[in-house]
């Protein structure tokens, strides 16, 4: 079962995705806890910014698909009471800046979470992939709308339609990430 760690550093809330044993694949519990963390950030006037990061070697391997079939059938991501949609697709929006720091594998929902943040930093080890089409499904977390806006039509279509992986250097070149840093 997934967890989200919360650590306050002054006016900053560090929001840690923690299901490292499963490459931080999102189960429904992890999703719910991330929604609640965003809600806490939004409500607390002493917090000015959130930093989303992940524990372990990888940001996220994507959704734990077996747990999400009912969600896909319903056509709506569940947002718990007191939570906010981290993808920014439904309900009230967060009005505080969010920084996203990624390492290792960052697939599907990881890219969509990043696209809903204000500043994106990647480790040199980061590998990205919007790989839904390899599984015959559609990216439902906003990538088909946001990626073309962020990186241009041709760059977005290359990665959305091929499901190929790209590295941190390519992510920086196309403007998906703002900075690439060493693994440390």
C-alpha cells in the first residue's frame, strides 16, 4: 500500500511519494494520500510552496493498473474529502506553487503530475515515458492537453504516439523540465 510522507521545512511542504518497493506505482491509497497532501498545502497559510518528490530510485512506474479499472470505468478520478486533484483537472485548484523533483523512471501519471506543477527538475538518471498506448489505453491525466502546450505539437506527438522513452537531456531540450541536476 502506498504512502505519502509530509515534511515541513519552514514555509515549504515536502510531499514524498512512498511506495518504493513497487517503483512508486500509484495504487488508490497512494493517490488518495497525495490528494490529501495537496489539500493540506492549500489550507495551511503558513505553507507557501510544495515540493513533490519520491522515495527510492524511481519517481513512479505509473499506475498500478489492476487497481484502477473501476476508476477508468467510472470516468472520474476519486478525490477524497479534504483533498485536491494533484492533476488539476477537477474541483478547486491549488493556488500555491508546486515544484516537482524526479529521478529514475517517470512514466504515465508521473509525467501528468509534472505537467500540473510550476517548476520541474530532473536528475540525470531520469527516464520518461507516456506509455499508455503500448497497453491500448489513453492518457487520461491531462498529458494530451498539457504536453503540446509545454513542448510544442511535434515534440508532444512524438512521445505521445510512439510511447518511446526519453531521457533527462531530451526532456530539458524540449522544455519539459527546467533543470537537470546530478543524481546526488
